[in-house]
């Protein structure tokens, strides 16, 4: 996969991992508020939709998965996190929040350890 297409997905993965870590903490700060979780979950879905519109080649996800399975898996992990936040808003189970933190950690491990991809950070600061 060329770096022109790969870099936006890598950025989405890292930003999504930060979402996975920050939103459960915010919900905890707000006193485990299910209303705050619902608002943050809807904001996450809106952000994901806006990011998906800007991603190159998002219409061919199956081909993307065949070329770079690890990046596709990591992107999928962070894409499910707003749904987990909405799951917490509906059920009130803290397992959804813990699952989000695990998904964010797994996504970063995939990006930086398994893939060893630091190139997108160099492009960002030049």
C-alpha cells in the first residue's frame, strides 16, 4: 500500500486511540454520567463519519484489508469505540468503558509495535 493512502488511516488510528482513552476518563470525571457518555458517543460517531468521508479509498475496504491487515484491524478497533460508548450510555455497564481502553491500547500496539510505522509523524511535522 502506498504511503499516500496509508498515512490518513494511520492518523485516524492514533486519534481514535486517543478518543478511546480520553472519553472513558471524561465519563468517570462526570460521575459515570450516562448522559455525558451518550453525548461523547454521538460526537465520536460524527467525528468518525467526517473522517471517513476524507479517507482515500474508503469505498474499497476489502482491498485495503488484503493489503495491510494490521492497519485495517487497528482502524476497526477504534471505529467501534463510539458504539461502545453508546453501549455504556444505554446499559450503564462499565465493561464498555474498559473495552474502549483495551481497544485503544491494542490499536496503538498494532500501529507502533507490530507495524513499526512512525513515518506518518515525520510527514506531519515538516
